[in-house]
């Protein structure tokens, strides 16, 4: 399955530059606030500049739909991302999947998990490892929630790419 809208593919824009120039990359949030992500990018005439965006809202909705579908049809849930030039975004995309799968965990135990340094972008194995480091009373509560959540998830494939 793949996203049908809101993904990198659907938003990609390219331009061939007419002259040498200097560019900057900005993020403009829904309130119009501008964050400069990179400034002073030197480009030359004839160079192709390409950009794309991904809707986190649509990505998370897509993940939720696919997780539910995998559970209802009894198939293994496995997330495969395009690896080319994605060293920065892949952990974030995987992190959103972990956050969607374990939304209840983060809703119910968010403060405890944040204090323990849990970051879904670091992967599911990292989440489980950080839970083991919690004080026993907190760990018992979190592990109880994990067991309940996992009983309602499809089987998942996990690969450690290190």
C-alpha cells in the first residue's frame, strides 16, 4: 500500500534555474510563522532544484488505516520506506508509525516516557529498552499498557538496520 495524497510524490516541484543564485529553505507553519531551515545555498545556472513536502496528518492517518487493515486481514505489518537520500527523514517517518501504533501508550504515560527519554523516532526497540529502565512501579504500569496494546495490533516485522 502507499499514500494516495499528501506524500512526497504528490507534492514534488522542480525548477531549472536561469542564473546563479543563493537560496534558502523555509518552513512556514499553519499560523504563518517562518523558520529558516537552511540559508545561503549557492546554486548555478542550469541546476535543477527539487522540493517536496509530506503531510504528517495524512501520513499518520495512512499508518492508522494500514495498521487496522493488517490486523483485520491477519497479515504481517511491515513498513518499507524509500531509502535513497532519506537518512534524516526515515527515522522521523518510522517514529510517526511507532507513535500511531502506540498512541494509547504515549497518551496515558507520556510524561513518564518523556522523562525517561523515550523517542519514537529512535524505533520500537529503543522504546522497549527505555521502558526497562523505568522504576519498577512505573515500568509495571507501562508494561501493562503495552501488553494490552500489543494484543490489538497486527503482527509486525522488525529489522535492526545497524
